């Protein structure tokens, strides 16, 4: 007998970068910034006194947070305590989500274009509209992709709700093979107006994503049953107000949550005919010991069968808790084929539910790297550090590349010999960007010998002198202007008729950072920006124009800068560290065919896309 199963073929999990310890929260309790904990009562309790004998340095709050509530630490996207201004440059729920989805796709080998639906939940979206699922998809699929998206405004139970929606979608559409189901939250953004210690102790920021895939097997495994309900008595006791501030009554939450999870889990086990002994692992929403231990005891699970490691080490991640737990278990090698798993969740607005899962045999799909199959690109400055990496990555994705070099033919031939997919017949073409006649010959050559270019990527540039403006000769200014602005714009203008998709112009952090010296370079790049903007307006909507501004790169032309210029530039745009050359190249290549690219600040100047890589401000 063959079974049609729905399995988690891939998973990914990320969380905030700022660790918040119990000592951090205790410090703010002592200073009076947080309230709600009666330390005197705890210090006089017999259990605390006994615990302090074994650990003399144990504080009342540590006893409460770790010993009773079950939270050792949590992670936020902003430094503790969260302040409104900190979120302006911090990662948001979309940033975390995109990272988690990429990890899940990598884990499964499923290609984004093979995803039939993107179903995502959050109660802390990065913006009001469009839905976060619609935006997240843009980081992975080409602009003509028509796969469905669905955003669920839900918190703790959002992932569970969306698992059920995915299963229903699979059953209604036999052709669907893969669906992304994910959840993301920046819970720290809800803590700006509260001073109750409980949510500060409880919540962390994170995102978890799964790829649910349809597979055939000779045994039943994967997701078996899902249930979702709502307890309307909870509607006013857990949520967020119109301004995004947390509403939470911990006592009421516990009073309703425990029986709700018990009832949902009991129903799921009865449906599968499972007893407590049949369940290998109970994975609850990581709410804290008050709820989890009570649920476990009422269901009859021993502590070793209840997974709480996400809660202990990272915090309550709302709807990301369960998928994060499954990913952690998988990465730790604790998920063995045939294991029976039960989940149970409850939260925002009284939602509740769970699902049953049998761990399948591992499945890995055949990887694809053919996003640019059948495409042709022309790259200027191909023998430079950035240009070289761009050419190699284009070829890896199936693109034929025509590579321009300025004068170093040996270096160009060496690059040509190392290009992936030589059957695509990549070529090299020469032209000195300081020579009007050679540029004219290059344009004639390209017009006569190629039918079209899908993409043009301009990376050719020179820094010129690092001297002050008063010390730069007119001849040098003219040379830098020709290489960095006049001739790239002339080539673009003359090839416009044969470009079918996207043009990328490479800008410079110097345009924004305004460091001393390199006046010729800065003025040429600003002129290039102006041309690119004009070109974008004239050719829209036939062509898409991207002006890509890398921050300080670890390699390439950065070697020409002095340490003062490097540090000053990084400080001006909020750059945290040098960016590896390959990372810049990879994001530039993605910019050719993806609407959005992770890791860059994206904005528009008219119809021109402006991408700033490595910036946290400006």
C-alpha cells in the first residue's frame, strides 16, 4: 500500500542577536523600571531559602525566572531594554522571516520556484500592508511567479492554523508539491509601554520556517491530524492594542490555556488511537513552566517527554515556538524516523490547537541552480574583484556571460578558463574605458555580433587620486569621469535597444559618506547616478534599472583607501563590518531577477531601484 504523506522536508530557525539575561532584567527590577515582583515574599519563602543553600548567589528574581517560570535567557533584535528608536535600524519580523525561509529551503533543497504557496503568520508585521507573505515571496521568486500567498494575523497559534491551511490546500490541489509555512515575531516591539516583569522575562524575538512537501511512502508518516479552535472567553486577555502595546493577564491566560491545550491534545491522540505511552515527544508552545508543566501533568507526560529547550534558552517565540522546537530537535539529531510527536498551542485571542506527526525517513530533493538558464549578460570590468565574482556567479546560475576587460588580456583569459558551464560559450571583449575609439569599437562589436542582452552589469571603475580636490589635475578628473560615468553611460545608451530586462550600475559608498579625497571619483559616481536615474525614467517600463551601492568591501578597490576613510565611511552609514566581496556579488546577481534581496536597504528614486548594501542608516 502506498500513502500520500505531508512531511516537513526542510526547516530553518533564527532569533534576535541581542542576548537578554536574567541578570539584565533583575537589574531593571532593582532600579524600579520594571515592577510586579514581590522579592520580599520570595526571599521569605521556604523553597527559596532551601534553593539558596545549594546556590548562595541565587537572587529572588533568578529563582522566579529560571526556577519557577523556566526562562534562562531570551534574545531580542534590539539591545535591552527595548526603545522605540532602537527598532529603526534593527532587524524586523520580515528580516528574520526571510533568513528562516532561506535556511528551510537550503535544508530541503526545494527550489523557490517549486513552492506553490507561501503561508505566513505574524502579529508583529514590519508594515501594515501588503501582507508579510506577499513581501517575503519577493525575496525568492522571479517577478513572473504566480504562486499563492497568504498572511495570517495571529500570534501563538499562527503556525498551527497555517499548517491546517496548507494540508487543506494540498488535498484540494493534487498538483501541489511544496508549501512554505512559517511564523515570525518581534515580541520585544510590544514591550515599549509595559513595565510588568512577566512579558520581559517571557518573550524573545525569532522566526521559524518549514517546507511542507507531498511525498509517497509505503507507510503513513508526516502530519496526521490538525485541530484549531477558539476560546472566546480569552478574547480580551491576550493581545495588543491599536498602538501595538501588549495586553496580557498572565493569571487568566494560565487559567484558560491549561485546559484548552489538554482538550486539544486529548482529541488529537484519540483521533490517532494513541495513548500517552505511544507519544515519544510532546512539543508544546514554549509558554513557560506554569502552563507547560501543568499541561504535561494533566496529560500524564513525564518531564523527559516534554521538550522545552527553546523556552529555556531563547524564550517564548509566540507562533514560532513549535517550528523552532522541531528545527532544534532536528539539528540536534533527536528526531528519529518513526517517532510520534504531539504538539499543543494556545494564545492570542483564545486560539488553540495542535497536530500529530510521525517523523519520516529523511528526504532531500535534487538541488537546482538554473535561475538564469537561457539568459545572456554583458559585464563591464570583468577582471576586477567585483566583476570577476559577478561573472562566475552568473555562469553558475546558467547565464551566458560576455565579459569586458580593459587591458589585462592574460587575466581575462584566465577568468574565461574558470567560468562554469563552458558549453554556454562565454566570451571576453576588450576596450580601454579611457579611449573614445575603443569604446566606439566595442559598441559596434556588441551591436553586430549579439542579438540581445537580458542583463547589463556595470562594475568597471577606477578610484583616481585620493588627493584633495585642489590637488587633482583637470586631466585626471576627465579620465576618471570617462571611465566611471561617460563611457558606461554611452555603452548603455547605444545598447538600450538590445537589452531586454535589467541594467545594474555600481555606485559607491563615497556618494553618501563624503570622505575627504577622491573628489574625482565621488563626482563621477554622482554623475553616473544622475544618468542612471534619467535612463530608468526614459526606458521604464521596458527596462528595470538598479543602482547598487556597496558599503566598504573586504577586497577590490577598498585596498586603495586609507584607514581614516574606511572608518569614517563605515561610521557615516552605520556599517558594522567589512562585507565579503562574494556576498556583494551574490546580492548583485540576485538583484537582476529578484524583486527584493535580503541584506540590503531597498528604496526607489522615481522608478529606479536604489540598493544600499551594508548600510544600517542613511
